[in-house]
C-alpha cells in the first residue's frame, strides 16, 4: 500500500490518500496542542502510543459489533483506515465530572454521574468548538436526525465497551471524545482516534491522571502516562 497525496494535517495527525481510493493512511505525530492551539508542545513517543492504543480500541469495538474506520496497522506511527468524510462534530461522552463540565456546572471534578452524558460540539477552530444541541445540528445541516440517533447510540455503546474493559485494567474512563465519518455509501462509522489525547483515564486506585490532562495542566510525566496506559492494556511493553 503506497502513501500518496497528502490530504490533511490535523493537530496530532496527518492523513494521506493511498493507491486505493477507498483507503486513507493516518500518521500519528508527537505534536500536542491544548486550549484551541494556544498551548503547544512535543510529547516524545506519543504518536507511537496513540497509534497502538487507537488500533487496540478499534479492534475491541469491531469485535463488539461497533463499525470503525480501522483496517490495519502499517508501521509504528501509521494505520490504514476506510476513507470517510468526517462529520464536523465532536461527540463527547462523560461518566464522571471533569474538565469543561466541571467549569460549566460548578461541580467538583471526580463527581460520578448517575448516567452517561452525551454532548455535541461543532468542529470549528475559528469559533472555539461551540457546544450544539440537536436543533442546531439539524438546522445547520451538519447531520440528519437519523444520523444523530446513530451517533448517539454508537457513542453510548462505545462507552459501555470501553468503560467495562478499562475497569478490568484498573482504569476509570472519565470521559472521551469521538468523531464519526460517512462512508461512500452514507453509513456512519467511528473514525479519528481513541487515545490518551482524546480520553480521560484515571487510575482507579489513586485517581492519578494518565492522559493529556498531564500536558494541559503541566503535571509532568506526560509520555510516561501514555506508556502506562499501553502497559495496562497489554500487560507489558514488548510491542513498542
Ligand atoms: O475539555 P472537556 O472536558 O470538554 O473534554 C471532554 C473530553 O473530550 C476529554 O476526554 C478530552 O480529552 C476530549 N476532547 C478532545 N478534543 C477536544 C475537546 C475535548 O479530545 N477538542
């Protein structure tokens, strides 16, 4: 599979076309940004861990019947995915209060929610990714009612699969962000990545943060936290 025309560069990934029009190549970078790009840095080895961890979760979800864009891992920083058009929404699922929810509602971080909360944000850097409700999404034509229903259901099923799996590994899934894509046939599938960049993982015993909050909040040990998540998932680091 040869890498062809460069298609898109995001904050943490580059996307390329391949010689197969139905497949894209995703390359994971070490660059990290936070607070709408106002904070920037390099997390040594992050791209390698995010590639490994995302592939691990996508495979787990596929096994549970949740369709994802993942096809195969090509190298330590690259995966092959199904070509999709990204729906310009960030779908956030929360089990425990943290981050922006804590600020918005004045609830202390760490408060368990009685049921998961699903939120939609408009992927628009120039607007600071505002939160949208279902009316905004439908009236703006970002997704149909049917697609919204599918994304909400897939997000909640993803939450159940990941939450239970991580619990066995001693990790609490506090919250996470998903992105969805439309295939050429118009089917909604899970896309983007699922990694410590896009999830909050807390050690269940100590509540230590093992995710990008270490970078956002200058807590130190950022690369070590990503490595620790991978170690928890596979029980060793022999694949790195
Ligand atoms: O910042 P906030 O508390 O709303 O983030 C909720 C979850 O969504 C966190 O796990 C965070 O890592 C993720 N997120 C993300 N990309 C964004 C915003 C949030 O991955 N642009």
